C-alpha cells in the first residue's frame, strides 16, 4: 500500500464529524501520514489514542491562525496527496480568504479534495492509489472563445 500524506481540516461545527470519520477509518489512516490544522489534529490524535490505534499526525497552526495557509503551501509543494476539508457552510468564517485559497490550490495543483464524508470515503477506498499504471491527468486551462 502506497503511504499517502492526507490533510484533515474541519471547522468548529464539523470537528465532531471529522473525529467520527477518522475513528471509523482509523485502520486505514494509521498507515498514512496525516497533516491537520491545530485543533482538529489534536482531537483526531486523542480519539485515535483512545481507540488504541497508532497515528502519524502532524499539527499545523489553527485554521484562523494560518493553518489553512500552511496546508495550502504544502499542496503547492506537492506534499499532500489528498485533502479532507469539512467546511461549516452554514456559518461565516473569519478566515474565508484562507479557506478559498486552500480549495483553489487543491484544484489548481490537482490534489483530490473531499468536502464531505461520502466523498472522503470514496476517495480513500479508490484502487487508483495503488495502480502503478494510473497517472492523474493534469488540469487543462485552455482559452475558450464564445461565439
């Protein structure tokens, strides 16, 4: 199994959901390097420890204090294979610019990003991760002339 670097980010009202998802997928996650924003990472680490599952978790700053930007920079440097970002779409966020930057960098740099548990489950169970013949197609930005 290829060892992935997976970013986990969750807004406050989605942290419980992220912890539940991480515990549900603890066996899978234990084989990979996890990078999280600060509070999310500490909560996930504690939940994994309580379940008795070893986890390789690195914590960045809290999202509003630059953690989203730190993870976006890792995306740009091709250090992230997959991101799971559980966004609170029902409440405004003071660091909206950083949120949009992380989402944009994942799209521009062709990093799969799941914004809900369902898409995260589909992505982590994909057989393409271990398919040596699979090469992701780079995004094409080609001018389109409207007539």
